[in-house]
């Protein structure tokens, strides 16, 4: 299997375990640009999982724990979704007559 095939497979993250494995394998990749792409894909997946968790009141997947990149991305996704939901429910944010919401900016 060549490195291009391996990199493409690592970019197809479909589960939290895939994301953790991709982060671990990126550490051993010779091409740092490819490794960074794999890490970014894992980061995007964890961010998306955090957003979904905010909507479904879920906990962080256990396999994310101990991998700072995944933990941080998950928390960022959770925070993003909570802020989005707060602004969607805020009367001041939805009031078109106000230039800015006094609470959310």
C-alpha cells in the first residue's frame, strides 16, 4: 500500500475511534503535510461530534480523552453549538431593529 492510499484512508474518519487512530498514526507519518491534513480531518470530525453532542446532551467519547487535539476540538464544537442555540433563542439577536444584540454582540 502506498502512502497516498494510506493518507486518503486516514481522511475518511467515520467514528471517534477512527479519529483517535488517525491522530496516533499521523505522529508516525514521514510527510508532515499529509500528517497535518490527517490531524485537521480528525479535528473537524471531533468538532462536529461536539456540535452533535450539544444538541443531544451527550458526553465526550471516551476515546477522545487523552488526545488534546480531539478533546479541544470536541469542546470547541460543543461551545459553538451552545452559543449558536443561545443566539437563535435570543430576542435581541433576532430583533432586526437593533444594530447589535447587547448580550451577544
